[in-house]
C-alpha cells in the first residue's frame, strides 16, 4: 500500500443533477429528486476517514474542442465562482436564480495533483481556470444545505470531448486509484436526457397527439433507464463495460441521448468503480425524456 493510502477505496457516486428548477419547483417528482440527493449528501458527510477531496465530473464540463480528442481538462482555479449557465432564460420568469450562490472549498494543489496523475497515466491533460457549472452546484446545494455544509474541497475534472464512449470508461479507470488515496469520485449527469424528445411533445398540434407522443417518449425513457440499471449492476468491470457500450446500439439510446455529454459522466463513474456494481439510491424518478437515476458503486 502506497504512503497515505487508505484500507478500503472510497465509493463512487453518479447523480442525476437536474436543472436549476430543482431548487424552486415544488412538484412531487422534484421533491423526490431532492430527497434522493439529500440522502446521498448525508452518506458522503458520514464517510470516515474524511475524503481528501471530491473529484467531480459533470455533463456540463466536457474538454474543449480546441484541444482535440484525447485531452482532459482539470480546473486549478482558486476561489472558483459558480456559473449561472442555464439552458433557459430565467430573467423574466424566475430572476432570483441569478442570485443563487453556493459557498464551497476548492484546492488548487490537490487539483494539480489530480492533473499530474492523469498526465502520468499517459493521457494529455490541460490545467484550466473555470467556474463551477450547474451540473455540480445545483445538486450539491441540495445535498449539502447550510445546516450541513460540505467541508471537503471540490476538484473539477472534464470528460473527453466527443462521442468515443469507450474513452470515457477508460478515464474512469485512470481515476480509480485515487479512491485509495482519499479522493471521492462524484459524477453528475443524467441517465436519460433528451430535450429533443421533450420538444416533440411540446410541438404536438393537438391534445391527442401530445398524449400519444408523451406515452411514446415515456416508454422509451423507461426502457433505456431499465436497461441501464441492469448494465451498471454487473459486478465485473469488463462485463459491465461491454454491457454499457452495447447500450449505444439500442434505439432508445439515441432517443434518450441525442447528445452524449450527460451520459458520459456515468461511464466515467462505472470505469472508476472496478468490479463494484452500481446500486440505485433513492426512489426511481423517470419522466418523458429525463431520468434522475442516482447510483452508488461500492
């Protein structure tokens, strides 16, 4: 065991991060998603010994195209602000969301250590300076409310740019050894994330057509969510990798992920988990075009 290593590797989490509406929407599904995330936050705060840092990956932090394929970015900025990087314009409907903040710790020295670890693995990695995107601060604001704040530094690592799903699992495999050095890995994305499908529902000309499209999209979302749960539960790294990569061939995959940036953090989490299968955390919430699946690999 290397100096500073811990006896048991820390767990890996995948969380369904939702949008900023998670912070103010009072629908039953939204309240359930909040409760699921709070449960994970309590688990993380109960981990002993305390993690050295949380390595985060987000569906909103993909390495920049300018660097080309095969490059990872690691944020080394100190005192990182949060970014109000919302898909929708809330200035008229909910202007208060631009006042949201999320006090937190970062650690540029630990981020540089993670960057060096990635470089030493043979992957090109760039140090960058950026803020914290809503794929991290929105769910973490729920997970760690003011009465039980997060007291662990956050290190942001990108996923690879592009559509090579295998490379994302390999990134997780590169990060896996950090789990024995006190780094907790939390990947934030969505098991199903299809604004295109939601747009099809909204574009329906009649109520009848809208109901039919809603039913179809919900079935597609539930089918992919179920297949994904089966794949991540496999307690063998190579077999789980094969099952996840095969999911790309499903009709429901393209319908659930017209773009892959919200799916790739789950692949990284799975790659970092070794032979540990993924266990759902909380109550299942699947909507037409969205799944808020949370997983613990341990």
